[in-house]
C-alpha cells in the first residue's frame, strides 16, 4: 500500500462528475476498470442519476474536492448541492488511474 495520491485526481474527479451530471455517460464509463465496466454499464449509470434526482431534487453546484490515499487507491470526495440538500460524490482510482468506485452518498458517510 502507498500513501501517495494520483496526480490530478481532484480535476479528474470534477470532470467525471460533470460528465455524469451533464449526461455524458459514455465519457464517464470510458475510464472504468474492468470490474466497474461489468457492474455499472451506461443504462445503470443513467438510472442511478435519475434515482439521485428523485431523492434530492435538481443538481445545483459542486464544492471543492478532498483527495486522500486509502488502501492503495486515491479517493476523491466532492460536496454536491441539490435542491433538496447536500450529498457527496465519491470516486476512487486504482494505481493505474482507472475508476474503481463511483458513488453518491450522504455527507455523513465516512
């Protein structure tokens, strides 16, 4: 394990969430590792975004990313503001810079 982070991870994460928010799903999945590609195809990514909007309303803005190393991965958390409240976007990158996790969670999620 290493305590270094992927160079440019904050900017990459912001771009990834912007693509997801703006419906450029093919761009989002282009950076997935093999497991993510198999488990989160475009149709499920689309459905997940619709579910988020149903829970917390329309997207409003993105905050500043927090980047940290975690168990050999680089994890980036980004505050996301919606009409109905706050959420947190989380993306993890493996050592090769591929997306190995993508979530929208409540702000309290550690």
